C-alpha cells in the first residue's frame, strides 16, 4: 500500500504540478506541492519525506542546489529530477549532484509513476541493509548494531 509514502513535489508550473499531484494521489501517495525553492527547503527541514520530485528551474533556490542540500542531509532520500533542461550535460550534472533519476520534459505521467514505484521497490529491497546515521552515532540493520565514532560496534 502506497498510502504511507509521502512525496514532496517541487514544480513551479502549476499545470504540471496539478497533473502530477492528482495522478500520484490516485496511486495512493501523499503529495505536498511547493512551487518555490525556498519553500521546498523549509518543507525538507520541517518534515520527513519518502521521495522528492524536483524541477530544476525554480524561483528562489534552484533545483540543483536543493538536490545538493538534500544530499548533505541524507544519502537515502530518493530524488527524481524533472526538467526542461534536456541536454546530456544537464542530465549528467543532475545525477552527479545526487539525483536518483532524471526525466526530461515533456514526459509521460505514466512513466514518472513507474519510475517512482521502481525507486520504492529498490528502496524496500535494500531496506534490509540500511544504515542510519546521526552525528557520531550509527545504527545498522539487519543486526541492529550501534556504534559511536571511534569505537567498535556493539554486538
């Protein structure tokens, strides 16, 4: 069931945002939409998210900077870039900045939904090996070993 999956949609084109929001909600996802990069950063700091769908050309902070900041916060939050910047250079840059996927506009909504589902499938399959990090502490699954920086993991 997708109802627990919360996605931050960052897109300044209202028509595209509405189309994506409605279709993703039909798939059972919770969608919060922000049209401005600054507001998106506030949302990212205020709540936890299961994924981010991110346009690059935004008012305020641009999408590449948002992606960079997401990767400073966590390595595990899936990010899909959607952008009218379609050159190979832009696609490679987006992926190198930390995006998990890059979908050039115009794109099929069905394809985007399929990519979102694929990201979540991979995330769930890898869930057995997730390592959570916070400051100097870490927690690893499946053994649930904890470690403080500079010490051996507890068993």
